[in-house]
């Protein structure tokens, strides 16, 4: 039975209705979960219900704002191998509770990392049957795996993440400039994204080993010049090769002139920042509170202001979580002499579930609208992942993915409401604006805030569309030649790929 979702406030983010909020309904097919109708008035809804009496399920969300499901392209799920850090079940529950209907898994911190088709099979196998939202996958670029890049594209990854400095895990080493250039040459014309952790160990700051519990001590070890030099390298690569380059988790506004100049010279360069760089400031980080530690680090208030302005100007394209929780022992949050040691604690911030209210709360100071919120947390992430042909809009033919929320609602972050595995987060006890009430995945409610059982069954799909949406935009690229049943042994399939 098809379902119609109605509300007094619908923002479809549609190409046909780019800035319109209306009372009406979205009809989703029971067969494929696609949007079949967009009804732009209550009168149209009433006519549809009369014509379809007994043949359609009706869910009314009253005055809550109904908009497309959000997309987060930077999530560390870590399963298999380090599932005790974060797994598919808990991460995707957190995503659903935050209004996200699609996440893209990063290739490192799992064992094995996603650096070959064989390892991608392990990732997909670990995800099946556990995911509450749709999951796409990044591949990894590491020394020596250049021969795996094209096969991984054919297998459906959205692009490749690499580090320009040590990643922190032995199984995912960083690459040199020459290795980046070779990879860029291999990826020319494919439409695949080459994404960079952009820090170079060119000028480490001094370490005051006598004060390892002070945040300023850690901050001094990763000065902004590390990012600036790395982004200069990325900008040069993006100008030399016909490849889509992407800078992950930009933390310093000092690199913005380099980014603008590279784009002016024709570089296909996109940039993301993260909620923690927009919501937090170095001056406010308490000593010994290592849940605030991440790389690149959280910088000062002036820098934060400049990042918000860069979002408004378009210098920064999207906002993601870089969700990366780890056990309290690794974060040095448990009792002992090393507790709170910023220099030794593992870096990474947990926030996936809180992305929308974090952005909406901070954005109120800058006049951010629902339209801009959707662009930065939905439309542009979907485009980066090559999923813009099915995600990010409530148009006919698009997936019936929805985030239903109250922009005026207020709540306080507590551990009992958090669904990700480890609850250590800088946002505990913080009051935020914007309450997610329901999440709909391809026409089925997968999360509802009220009720004894807020979650339905894990109905998410593995997405192996890869960068097909980006390939379609590039006339130089021929059809996407995925693996087919002719070269497999009857194993499990998802979107035509033997994984």
C-alpha cells in the first residue's frame, strides 16, 4: 500500500519549487520507495485521499517541518575489526535519530580498511542486515594500492580518501605528493572524488610536555600552517589533473584564499567543514576534556566566525560530522595517571545524531535558513557522493527519504538519548534548537521520537551507485561497467555488484 505523508509545512528542496514551503503531501510508492506525487495544497491532499480511499496509508505530521532526509558523507563506522569503537548498528541508529537517511562510511579504522575490492566485500558483508539508513562507501588510497582504484570504482565506491600525514593506524599509511599525482592521473576522467586529510607535517609546533592536560598544549602541536601547506598541495593537484579533489574537515580559515584562487583557475575542488569547528572554540575547551580532541584541531573564535562566513559566501560547500567515536580508554577518559592527557588521547568527536540541531542552533546567529541548511547538510553532500539523482529532493522519482522536525523545539543533550556506541561527546548537557521527530527511509518510518519502540527494523540498503551521478555529468566518461553475474559465482548482489 502506498503512503501519503502530510504536513502543514513541507519543504521539498525541489528543482521546480526551490524556495517554497507549503501545506500538502508527499506520496511514496510501496513498490520501490520512490516519490510518485507531490501535492502542493490541502485541497489536493483531500482529493487524493477521496480518490484513493482504502488504498493508501495516511501519516499526518501536523505542523512539523517535513523535508528531505539528510546526508552525511564523513562517518567512521569502523566495522569490522574495531566494532567496539563504532558499528553499523549503533552508527546508523544514531543517524536515523538525527534525521539522516544516508551516510558514507570512511575507509579507515576498520580492519581491513577499504583499500581493495576484497576488503570492500568484508565491509558490505558486515553491514548487511544491521543498517537503519542507507550506507555508501569511500575507498582508501594508500601506498601500493593504485591497481585497486579502478576496480573499486567499478565496485561502486564514491571516491578515495587519503592522508597527507600519519593517520594514526598502521594499516592506513599516508601518501606522498608523488603517490597522489600518480593516483590523480589514474582517476582522470572517471568522475571519482579524491579526498584529502589535508595536514602536512611541515612545521610541528612545540610540545610542552609538562602541561599535556591543557588543550592549548595540544593545539600548539598542530598549527594552521600544517593545513595551509597541505591545501596548497591539493590545490596544485586539482589544477594539474582532471580530477575532482575534495578537502575533508577544513578547520582553518587561513586556507580559504588558496581555495578561492585554485577554483578561479579552474580546479574542480570542493571543501567541507564539520559541526565541531562551527559549534566549538579553542578558548572554551576545558582542560583534561579529551572528548574535544580531533585532528585538525578546534581553533579560536575568530577562526570559527570566518568559517561561518565562508559557508555563506560559498567558499565551503558542505557540513559533515566526521563522526569518530572510540572507547573511553582510548580517549583517556577513565581513571588513571594519563586521564585527560591531550597529547596521548585518541582524536575524534562523536556527533552524528546531533548534526542538524548543532548547525541550526549555531546558524541562527548568522541568519541561516532552512534552504541553506538543506543545501549544506543534504544537497551538496548528495552531490559529492554522486547520489544527487536519487537523494536530496522530494521530487517525483527520488527516494522517499524524509526528515521531520521542529525547528522551534529545544532540548538538552543527555547520554540516555544518544544512540551512537560511546556517549563521550563535547555536547553533553548543551541546550540545542531543532528537534527531530521522525525519519522516513524510502517511504517507511525508521525512527519516531515518541512511542515505546522508536525504531523500526534495520531497513537500510548498501548503496553501490558509486559516482554514477557524477559520471552522468561528465560527457567524456562512458557507461559505468560494474561487475555482473557473468563473472561471478552466484554470490550475493547489490545493485549488480558481486560483493
